[in-house]
């Protein structure tokens, strides 16, 4: 079965090519101090800054809008509740990404144990939307066929647009390992994708 | 698989970074010089570039979602709930730790071993070394290795875990007695009552008739 892969063009189409510009460290340190003290305004600023990225990271891992939003909210709640233990050795977004990744992978493992499938109820009934949803499911299935370590590296690179250095910091692994994981992940992804389509 | 020369092996590590645009300018120039001369490395780079292009085109156009308008409110509500219940925080962390493969394996093996030990402790009688001078208590006598507890040692039976064991034993004993009494009694003639005659032709040994 040949699957044509074309999503409707929108403003956010090539999001992965946009570099992730982390805010200046000093300004963020001040913001974090205020958030740690319980300032709702500071927490609101952090939320506004990162909510879209965190939600989309969760979405690329979980492939379900509801699950992704819930996981992203949980990640922010965990981060804000444990700000006291955040020592500032890594940047806030690296830490937040790590929390989100762990939460999503935890959910994913659980749903695998419970043999839950994709969000089939999100499939629209007719037309282009249906084709688009099928294409999305095919991508999700292909990604899920990859081992967890390779999948995460590939998502962070191709869907989140992180550099090797940033991926290394989020996953706490050397850059050489990132490179070899990406190489293997792309090779396997291509094989699986060609099999699917 | 084709064996690489040491030079090619060194450059092959950089191919992925080169295709990704992650290589420093100096290293990039070196690699390009090598690629101009080495056909096999060039072919490998084409393959890697193809893999990159497919991953980029498929995953790069995966749709994005915008968080719902009540996202911030929900997060702040969750933070407030956590502040009210520190136990929730702790349970979440514990849950997250034990969902990972290695801690999960260790946790389940540890609990399995613990369960096994509890079973062994519950169902096996305590065995003491024969030379060990253990004080015998009247309620629970020790089962000394090499000796079989006798019926007279009534407290041993009291140690049993079957409810109403003493009553059951009495019942079994009564049934056995009845069974024995019902069995027709066969009078066994002792061997020495048999008629033994000594024939004059036989030797001094007697023969049974």
C-alpha cells in the first residue's frame, strides 16, 4: 500500500528547522528564583516560554493530543514543585525536557504493558483529513517500532530541532553516542518507512 | 562487510555530522578533501544523506499541536495539589523509578526472593545442629536432626499447623482400630509347629513335609 505523506501546509510546517533559541542564562536564573519563591507571574512566564515545545515533545512521543497535554502539564507541575532541588547546573529547559521525556516514556511503557493502541478515535471519517490521520498513524507506528533510545534521539533531532550538543545534555550522554544513535536510528527508520509504504 | 582503511574509518565517524551540518569548518574541509579522493566514503555519505533526507522530510512535517487555553490553569492547579499533598510527589517519583526496566527487574526479583524466604521460614521446621545445646521448651520442642519425634512427644504434634490436628489423629486412630478389628484373623502357625519328620535315608538334616 502506497501512503502519500502530505500534511496540510500551515505556519508551523517546518518547525524542526527553526533553531531553539534558549533565553539568556542570567535572566532565566532571576526568573527561576522568583518561581521558586512561589511567584505565579514567574511561573506564568516560564509556562508561556516552554509550554508549546514541551507539549509537542510529549505529542511526538505519545501521539495523542490528550495524553500529550496531560503529560506536559504534569511535567510542568513536577518541575515547579521540585524547583528547590534544581541546582542550576544544567539549564532549566534541559531539566524540563528530561522530566517530560521520563514522564512520557513511563506512560509509553505502561500503555505498552496494557496493550493500548494508538488514538484511533481521533481518526476523522472522510476526505483529506482521514488520509492525513492515516499518514500520521503510519509515522507513529514506524517511530514506535524503533528501540526507545534510538527513537528519543531521532525525535529530539528531527522533530524538536535540537543540536547534537543539546541532545547530549538532555539525555546526559556523550556527543559521540548521540551521533551513533542518530546514524542507527535513521538507517532503521528508512528501512521501516520503506516497508510501511 | 567491506573493511575500512584506518583513514577511512577515522573520516567515517564524521559523515553523519557532516550530513547534519554539525561539523566544524576545519574538519569539514578535511573531510571534503578526503571525499574527493575516496569513492567508497563518498558512496557511504550518499547513503547517509538519503537516510537523513527521509527522516527529515517525514518527521519534520509531523503536525504540531497548540496547547489548549486552559493549559496554564491546569498546571497551576496541579502544583497547588502537590503542595497540599507531599505524598503525591513521593509516590510519583517512586512510580517513575520502578517503571524503568532495571529497577523494575531488581524490585521484582528482590520481592520474589523475599517471598520465597518467608515461605521457607513458614513451612520448614527449624533444624538445629546436633551438637548445639538448645534449650528445649515444653511448648515447641526442637526437631533435633537425626531423631524422629515420637507420639509420646505430644508437644511436637501441638506444633502442627493443621487445625484440630489432635482430633483428626484420634479419629484416624479409631478408624484404624475398627478396620483391624473387621479384618478376619488368620491364625499364623509358627514355623516350628510344622511336622518335621526325619527319614532314615536323609542326612542328619530334617526335611519339611
